């Protein structure tokens, strides 16, 4: 038998076929494992929280090690901003979210940023880079995101003073006007 003009023994051709079959089976095993993990993670994650639904109570840890919970915002409209340091859209959007919180602070609007899909040190870097002076959850955010069905960064929830989700914005905020509807929904129609 010849291969590319050189003689190949039947034994080496058989060895090459076995090696190729082993590589193919290993690749299929890796793909199957990835598919199983993907569908398993989907099964353990809730559907995205619906508009008009009360936000479940939860708590996360801040960089100083203290826990902060939704109870800290009782009676206030709140923007919950789920972000990741590796996510360019999270970096691009935070300025608009901070502006919304600052402009509407007189109406009691609060901002609570929660890091997901990254490490606590990366969340701290994000908060420092963007000079976030409002609470930032750096530990426990992945569990909260799974409970709320949040899979994408950034995801921004607009929750009214009664703790009810009134609006959700998923993805990059490219202009302030993109979130004005959410702000109005939780501040009684006023946008600062």
C-alpha cells in the first residue's frame, strides 16, 4: 500500500486508523460532556423573573465582608445592575446607570450593583475603575442571578418602592434614553 508516494505497511495503516478513531471518540466525548453541562446548567437556572413580580429577598457580600440584602432598600425604588468585569458591555453601560441613580437620588432612587460570572477581586476592580460609591455585591451574585434567571451581563432590573420588578433591560445601554422608561416606571413617572 502507498500513501503520498511512500510505502505504508498494512499494520501502520491500521494503527493510524485506530489513532484517528480514538481522537474522534475523545472529541465526541468532550462535546457530549459540554452539551450535558450546558443543559444541566439551564435546568438548574430559573426562568427570567417576570415584570410585575415581587423581587425575592436575597443578600450578597460586599468587599468589606459585610452582607447587604434587599431589605436595606425597603421602601425605595432600586436599580439592580448585574455586571461582570470581563464584559465590555458592563463597562460601557455603568456610566448611564450611575447617572440615572444620581439624577434620581432626590426621589429616593438607589443603585445596587451585583457582580456575576467572575471573581470577587474582579468585581472590586470594576467598582474601583468606575468609582461606584453605592453598594456592590462581590460574593453570592451567581446564586442570586440563577434564582432570578439572569444569564447575561449586563442585566438591569428596575424595582419599585414596593419591591416589584417594573422593567428589565438586558444588554448594553448605549444611551441614557434607553433606560428612561425603566426609571419612570419606578419613580412615579418622573425622570431626573
